[in-house]
């Protein structure tokens, strides 16, 4: 259970600022300690991970603190929140979000040497211009907060889109995400609320409100890949009598089986939107907190592939079953791309050991709101997809 919003504002936000100030004061000592620790470690095992972690933590805490100050200032000058929903203040909040993600991306570049390369098809100038006039629904694999932030950064900073994101409620424990996420049109999914379709209705509302610069970001898998969730997803399909989909899911070892409800509802609610499918590889083996320390990639290229389906080629006229099969077709294409482009060439099942005990699996982040509901409906190039607007 999340603490109430008032507690999060009065406790968590000031706590982050206090931690940031303390970290900044102690940063010379922490950097020296990390340097000594790194020199004592084996060269190939260490890679100065402790020093890199200190550097990136400093970037994040400073960015978080400055963002909180800017957000507090916007609340005051908006008449203590009275005009936050107006267009000028919505634009200013997107600007704060863009600045924060830009800083985090540059911090990851300089501390961990990460680079991102996006593979997109080429379009003529006329085709690109036509795409500027339409909203997009982005359906991406879910592989942790790192890849998710890279995706939103790409939409905001490179394509000048205004993303609306469907994300799990626990992200509100981060004060800046909490404030920006609730002031802008987004949906936070609460796993403990089951048996309701409220989140599907919220996604439909967000999709209906998309303008030409809008981008609705959905992660149909419902959570990060783990061995538990992959096997549980297959069993869920079998229990639903969908042995055909379960068989297809077994052949996708890199991905969780998609939950069609929210994605198909969004596609139906915004008939003018193109649909973009996103695959990426490079950060998806970071499953536990220990992986952040021991496996976070250094001097690695994070590769992504974006496919864009024009609005008139999206099979909105098919029945629900036909649209589910279409979504699984794309998920199979994404899985194949990941297998061919993951650093080292391994699948997730090969780099993450399968657990022996599958009896205590965690509940998925998105819950039944994203279940299938019959009858419901190389480089940073801005122009090829025509997303800059």
C-alpha cells in the first residue's frame, strides 16, 4: 500500500532533498572511498563500478532535487495549484520532465558509458510530414525502469511528443515521478485493485484525448520479465482455455505474453492514431537489486527497433480474436528481434536462472484491468518516423 498523497508530499519529497544535500556534502569522501574500493577489485570484475554508481547517484539526487524545486515553484505561481491543468502549465511540466530525463540520460552516458541506437525505417519527406499530424499509440516491451525512461526520453526530447504513460502505482514513491505523473495525463495501475475495469476505462479516456503531438505509452506485458511471471503467464493462458496462445507464448522466451485489454481499448478509442511497436535489448537482464550492482552494463550500446503501423493499416475492423492474434504476431516479431540483437546473443532464460520454487509468484503489476476482454474494442533520427511535431 502506498502512503496517502499528502504524506508523500510532506515526507518523501523533503526526505529526498535532505538525502541529496547530505550526499552532496559527503560526495568527495564517497568518491574517494569508491575509487579505493575499485582499485582493490579485480580489473575485469570491478570496472570501477562503485565509483560509477556514486557518480550516477549524485546526478540523480541533484536532478531530483532541482526538479522538486521547479515543481514547487510551478505550484505556487499557478495560484497554489489552481491553474495546473491549463495548457501553459501543462507545457511547463513537460519541459521539466524533458530536462530531468535529458540530464539522467547524459549522466548515464558519462558514468556508465551507455549509448542508445534506434533502428527506424526510412520515409520520404512527404510521408514524414503526414505522420506529424497524427497521434501515436506506443506498445513497448517491459524490461525495467531504465528502458522505460529511455523510451519516454526519446519521445519527449527527440520527437517532441507529449507522452501519456500507463505505469505501476509504486513509481509514485519517487517524488518527482509522483508529482509530474499526477499533474499530467497518465494512469497509475494499482495491483491490489482487482476485478475492476476502471484502468481500461482510464486508458480509453487518455487515448480519446490524444492530439497530433500526443503519444500514449502502454506496456502490454504488465510488468518486467522474470522467470516466475513468464511461466505464470503461460499457465494463466492455459487456465483460460487458450492453449493456442500458451503455445505461442512458450516460443517467446524473451517476453511475457501480452495482455490485450488495455492496448486494444486504446487502439479502438483513438481511430486516427498510428501504432508503434518497440523492441529493445541491453538492460533487460537487470531483474534484482543485486543485478543493478553486478550486471549493469558498462560501455554498452542499448539497441532498439521501432516499427510504425499507419492508422489505416491497423486492423481495427477485425473482431476481438483477430486483433489478439495480430498483437501476438507483433510480439513474436519483437521476440525474434531481441534474440538477434541482445548483447551476447542469449535469451533471458539463458542469462537468468530458472527458479526451483514457483509456488510463491508475485502478483502482476497491472492486474485484470489488462486482461483480454471480449468485445472491447542507428542513431537518434527525428524524421524517419515523422514523430517530431
